[in-house]
C-alpha cells in the first residue's frame, strides 16, 4: 500500500512541485494551504508523514504541530525559511521529527521522508513478531498499533517519544548513551545534538511517570545514559 503524505504550504507552486515529485515516487499525496485545513485533514486521515511549512495563514505551522501532538504522533517534517537554531529547538519542544530549510532540494526532502519511514520500519522489525505488547506496572504498550496506556487511559506520544520508549521498554535494563539514542531514533545524519535526547526524555517522563522527578520506568544511569526499569504488573 502506498505511503500517504500530506503537504502543507501556502505557496501553491511549492505544493505542486512536491506533490508531483512524490507522486512520481509512488506516494499518495494530499495537500493543504493553511493551518486550519491542515488540522482538519490530519484529524480525518491516517497519514504516514506530514510536510508542514512554518509560515501559514490562519494557524502557523508551530500551532498546527502543537495541536496535532494533542491527538496524533504522525511523523512531521517542518519546512522553514528560517535557519535559526531557536526555531529548531522550538520545533523539537513541540514534537517535530525533522526539518528541511528553504530553499530545499526535492531529493533532500524525499531522503528525509524515506529516512523516517525506514527508521519506523527498522524499530518494528528489530523487535521481531513474538512480543508486540509490552506490559509493565501500570503501563501497556501496543507496539503494532503504536498506542500507549497508563492505568487503562491512552497517552498521546509523539512519534519520537513512542520510538524512544519502545526501544527502551523492549530492552529493559540495557543502558543507551545519549549519542546512541540520537543515532538510533533520529538517524546518523541528524544535525542536532544530544540535548534533543534530554528534551524528549523529560517530556516522555512528564507523560508516563506519576512523579517525573523520581521516575519508575525511564531511569538515568548517571554519566552513561538512560534505561528502562521493568515493573511488576
């Protein structure tokens, strides 16, 4: 089945070019030209990847990103004309998965999409088909359907938060350094630094831990990295 991509940009020529090129590669492509239309489509359709421009009418790309993360972990690649690090940090805080700075090469955009889809497939295949449900303490992960429950209540994670928790929870007790997590979850070519890992660990703990300052699940081995501590169900 063709992977479904939503392209969001108010510049119609950019949308037309991206749509044409992605269709040539076999993707199923939708388009939206403002923030409100983008949110409506993301709510209504299960996309595999969203390409989201920062500067949009009605709602900015960051507002769309922030509101999307309240109900979906769909991978989102931001398209931005701004190259400042602050924009990238802000995007990561809201849950963006990657960035492409305008003007961009279409080959780079397609490479970023393929990298995200490949990482998702690699994380899943690395677990095999034996154990697709992880239960530990009050936590239950449905890996195939990418859903997390705490005490039976569904918790919305971003795609990166879910991937990180999945990796740690399926290898309980194994300590991963920040550099290794950055490489496994974001890819070897990701331009960010290890602070990205710390931000996501903090946000993950805020969502799954009853007391984030004294975590039960995602723990720190000081000077080494992070690991998952299995709990009795």
